[in-house]
């Protein structure tokens, strides 16, 4: 259930960003908005200035592609651990870039701890369709 639920979440997150393929200015605008709300000397602000904004043209294509691919893979149970790790990394990157990891809002946002915890659980435990582990007898 966790795998499929997170797969649907990432699939629709990717669908909502399809426009980024043709217009990376949409992502650039979001990143600049985040940068304006944080201290300029923070790690997140430096990350935005040195990595995310200079490479926004690539990220505008990689993010939706990664979310769509991870979503479909999680829904179907294809290479669950690999795609859960990719989804975890993308979600962690989003939280870091927006400087939310260090705020109370991270703990109460549905995009924060539940998504990171759920994807990390799939990375560690794995879950593929049709594969069940037998319960060991004590």
C-alpha cells in the first residue's frame, strides 16, 4: 500500500510539472522566490545560487522525468528500492532547497516527513509486487 500510494503521489507531482519541459523559467521563478525568503548565507541559499539556478534548465527536465518515472516504477513494483531511493533523493533535495528541513513546518507538512520516511522505508525494506517474505517461526 505504501509503495503504490507514494507512486501515485510522485506520478501526479511529475504530471503537475510537465510544463517545465518547455519552460524552465517556471522552476527558476520558484527557486528565486525561495532564495528571497531565506538568509543569504544559509546552506540552502548557497545551494540555490551555485547549483540549482545555474543548472535550472537541466533540473526543469530532470525533476518531472524523475518524478514520473519513480511514480510509475513504484506503482508497478519495478525496481522498488532503486526508484524509492531516487524519489527520496528528489524529495530531500526539494526540502533542502526550500530551506524547510530546519523549520517546524517540515514536521507538519505532508510533503516532508511522511514522504521522506515512506520512501526511505521502501529503500530499506523494499517492496515488489507479488513477493512476500515468509514469517519466521520462533
